[in-house]
């Protein structure tokens, strides 16, 4: 049977996000020159050769690979992701940084295993919900499997700890559950339980409480926990309507923490201003709208649910990052997908984008490629 063509509008939005993201990353990386020029070169090299190039190859390869294969091996993919997340706790295999153990050492490189777990969870839960079909609204076939997935993921990620990725995975699984016909009262139950768990974390883990306190009153510790958000807001405000111009950010030089990491949107806002920031956000919105349209027109339930899960975690993570830099949400520490430093994150977001393109090949919508 002749293979259908992928959705050109989704492809263009992905390529625009990749191109704009890499330009913003290059500009932000100049802020590292004041700190260590050798470190800057290393960061750029890793972003290109461990993230961008392999990611573009994965984008193409996964756009050609039938998603039915992901469904066929979904259980083993999820088990493999669990194993990888356990391996980081073995001395000599796991890498710790900043009080967190989230990376698996592979030779001279490191892999952030929570990225694998994020994608594997979506792949497997989509497979389960497609299997359950009309029974997904039932307690036994829908809600309990969702709870089981969340418990497994929570145990692994809270041990690392990585509460931000846990929240993103939780949002993705809930979106898939609702899309499959899950009951809103079950979602409400989980929301209450989640709020209670967050409160417990705030009282047992100081960094969680610090984030909440900083969010409520950023000026309380201007040289401590509130420093990053204050510098971010200065950068955003300095951009005005049109921005200072490409490469002209001042805050990225010794002022803004992590200018190539979770603070990178503030650099973009300073250089491209309100108009540039809105344009970048519009790209994410268009990506989401097109992906969800593809999900709604997907060939089968599995493909549609997989598209919903992928779209949710890409957009949720990106908007949580942006919102944190604007002071709308507490600081998260998660990267801005397609833009921030992180070869693992860039590789995997391009890989799952390839999955979306493959789903679009058989979706019942107009195509132009």
C-alpha cells in the first residue's frame, strides 16, 4: 500500500522551533564567555553533536517508523525505562549533580534517564488505554492502571529527585486518560491527592518549600532563592516591545543564572522583546493545535492517544518553563524544549516529533507534502 505523506504544517512548525531555538541557544551561550570560554565551546559542541544532529536523524527515522511498532513493544519499552531509572542509583553508573541523581554515565557522556521514562510512560499508557477502549472509564480498567502508573513513576522520580518531570508525566497521563473517556471525578480525586502530596513534599523537602515561598514573595530573598526570578524579570522587562537585538542581552553575562538552561526564555525576551516572545509562544501554540488536530483525526485509538500524550508533555513542559521565567508559576528547573541546553532533551523532543509526523501520515486530514 502506498504510504501517505506527512503533515507539512506540523513539519514546518517543528523546523521553525528547531531553527529559532538553536539561534536563541547560540546567543545565550555567549553569556558563558565571561565565565569560561572552554566551557562555552563544550556546551555548544554537545548541543550540536549530541542533541541537534542525532535528533534530526531521529526526527526523520521516527517519521518513517510505523507507530504500530511502539505499541507492539510498549510494555518492554516501559520496563526498560524503569531499569534505566534504577541504574542511576548504582555507584559508578549514576551521576549526581546539585543534590540530584538523574543521569546515567555512558562512557564520557551522560543520559538523563527521566527523559526516557517520560516517553516510555506515554507509549505504554497509550497502548493500555487503546486496549481498554470503551472500558477506560471504569475504575478497574482506567483509573487503577492510571494510579499504578503514577505510583511507579513517582517512586522513581522522587528518589532522584525530579518533581518537575513527575508533574509533566502526570499531566500527560491525565490528558490521555480524559481523552480515552476517563471520568472527571477520578481526575478530581487525583488532583486532591496530588495537592496533599505536594504539601507533604513542601514540609519534608526544603527545596520545594523554598520554591513556593519564592513564588509567593520573590523579593524576600533577592540575593538567595529569589535571585533567579528577579534577574529573569529584569531581562524580560529590559526587552521592551522590540528587544535589544540578537546577541545583545546584558543579563546573560554574569547576572542571569543558567542562561542556556531554564533561564533561556528570559534571554530571548530581552533580545527579541515582547513581539519576539509572542512569536515564539505562537510557534508552540501552533505546534500544539496542529498536533491535537492530528490526534483527533488519527487512524486508530492508539495513534490518537499517543499524539495527545506527546503533545501534552511537550507543551506542558515548555509553558511551565516560560511561566516560571515570567513569575506566573514557581521556578521549575526544567528546560525549554527545542531551545534550552541539554542534548538528551533536544534529541528526545525531536524523536517524539518524528512520531507525530508518522501519525500524521495516516490521519484523515488534508496534507500538503
